[in-house]
C-alpha cells in the first residue's frame, strides 16, 4: 500500500483557508451590497466557529458546503415572517420537533440574539 503525501505552499494554504471560510475575491465583492448586519451574519454563517451553517447547508458563495440540511435559497419567500426564521435559528426543535439535528443556537446560548438577527439579515439576501 502506497502512502501519499502532499506539499502545500503558504499561498496555497491561504487560498484553501480563505475558500474554506467562504471568502473569495468574488464573494467579497458581492458583499459590498450587504448591510453591516448582513455582513456580520455572513461571517457567522460561513465561519467554522459558532455558526458554521456551511457544515450542513448549501448557500450562495459557500464553499465546501454540507448537504445534511436544506439549501438556503429564497429564504424571504420561504419565511415571509422574520420571526419565523429567527425562531428556527433560535431552536429548530420548536418547528421540526426531535427530527431535526440542527443545533438550538439560541436556546443553548451558542449564538446571541444579536448574532441570530445578523444571520437572518444575511439569509434574507439569499
């Protein structure tokens, strides 16, 4: 059995890291039209920390997206009432019961109410 090794340059590592975090030149240029709150929401959603929405969901500009949850598209049409989408991010169990594996971001204090609001602002741009 052969062992495979790879060599990655510093520039290559930076590109992979930027792509994994959801930041590319085109994606950052598209961010110019976003409100400050939506930009913060995108950072949280694309970050590999507390939000990490890309671990489970596909969305515009997202790299290395998961396919466990539904694609995050047409969010304003799917959730015309902002409070409904905030409630799902806060604790999806209230809407989907124990069948969901989405973390209860608000109920478990993973994200603050402000961070959830920022994420919803971003999701409404999708």
